[in-house]
């Protein structure tokens, strides 16, 4: 499901779908319009629905709390309400987030850890989580929540810190930039590979019973550790290029996220297959290649 503007300008708006677009049937609809979502369900009659769409950039949710809450909460509600009416047997996945844990109540975080969101984005995801569980309990919908920790890949948007770092390094190597401006380098995240996490989403919908699952690697690294490893692979000294800029700090930060994926391992048989160093390496290599820069990428800098 994509917005109509994307269908009208596919080369610019659907760039990241290029490799699969031939095998997809795209439907125009907007999460902001209940009738449009309803019509897509009627036309497609899906067996499975993966609801990932959202305003997903935490920083932006501080600039515009209203649109983040409107789009994310109403959008999820519209999808669930339409599904219940049109295809009540359709299995439903909701993209919950580790941002729901926010100011974490325990380490590591599990399915039973209390939520304490620290942004409008986190609040909207808690609401979506509760809506999903309520549709499961009240209407018997096969609706599952994934509580996904940060998941990255070379397809990541440029505004998120991992891609900002790896694309910034590529630009420095290509002579297009002289520095890398970042915010809080101390924040720690549990970073996995998106490819692995999509498999966990799919596995949830193959279960007999719907449920809620933490999807994480169980290991955490700081932003600075990510920078150091990525720069090391590209042969750059991070101290020479990284500049901290207050503009990129958040009014309320989520300082430490680390998930315990034991339930996903036990019930879904899921395990992450990509290690942190391989993820960083893949992203640095892809961004350098896209600018035609060759780097002697090494994994010699170990950050554990
Ligand atoms: N974006 C960004 N830009 N983040 C920075 C920067 C910067 O220049 N400098 C430091 N950071 C820090 C942020 O303050 C945050 O602590 C961390 O890097 C990660 O930021 P993001 O990459 O923007 O991701 P996120 O953790 O806020 O949210 C992502 O993961 C969630 C799952 O936990 C998003 O994908 C969310 O949609 C997702 O739910």
C-alpha cells in the first residue's frame, strides 16, 4: 500500500522498491483515510497484513507531536477496524518498538518490562500496541505485536544515525564533506539487521496463536562505538571528523536499549544471523560503492 503521490512519481518515490517492484501489486491508499484503507482490504482480501507504516523518526516527533500522534494512532486504528470488518480472519502484525520502553525499567527489556515512552513517537507506539492487543482480546483477531529493537541495513533512511554515519563517511572519502555532525554519542542501542527482523515478523504470523515478541540481538553498542567501528573500517580517524552539535540532541533521550529475545528464540525458533561488525561493514561498503569510492574495508576494529 502506497500513497497516490508515490504512484504518480514512482522513479523518485519508490526508489527503494526498485529491486522487487516487478513482483508487487501496489495499491493507492493513505493511513490518514479510513475509506481508502477499507477499500484496499476489500479489493485484496489479504491473508496476512504487516502494518509497518508510521511517522517513524523519533526526532521529528518532537517537532510535530500532533501529526505523529494523529497519523500513527489513527492509522493503526483505521487498519485494525477495517480488517475486523472486511477480513476478520486476516492475520495482523503491528510494528511495535523498543522506544516504548523509553526510560527503561529494567535491563535487558522483555515482553513484560513496563513501558515508559519518552517521545510522541514512543507514546504512539504504546497506543498501537494496546490497540492491537485489544483487537486480539475483544474480537478474536489473530493480531501480534513485534517489539522490534533498532534494525538497520543499507536501505535505511539517511536521517537515522547509522545511515547518517555510513553515508557521511562515504562522502568524506569522496571529498564531498569534511565532517560528521552528530548528537548524543553516549546513547546505546541494540542494533540488528533488518533482513533478520523481517523473518521474525513473518514467523509471528505463522503461529497458531497470536502473541507479543521482543525482537533484538541481546547486545548493545553506543553511537560512538558505531562511529569508531565504521570509521575504522574506512581507514578514517573519528576524532578528526566527528563534531557534536546540540541541534541533534533530543529533549528527552532514550539512553540505553538492550532486548532479551529469549521468547522469540523459544517460540519462533528465531535467531539473528548478522553480527554487529558485519552490519556496519555492509552499510559502509554499500554507501562507499554508491559514490564510487573503494575502501579497504576491514573488520580489524573490534568494539565489544
Ligand atoms: N538520527 C540521529 N541523528 N540520531 C542521533 C544523532 C544524529 O545526528 N546523533 C546521535 N543520535 C542518537 C539518537 O539520539 C538516538 O539515541 C540514537 O542515535 C539512535 O537514533 P536513530 O537512528 O534516529 O533511531 P532511534 O533509536 O531514535 O529510533 C529507531 O529505532 C526504533 C526502535 O528502537 C527508529 O527506527 C524507530 O522508528 C524505531 O522504532
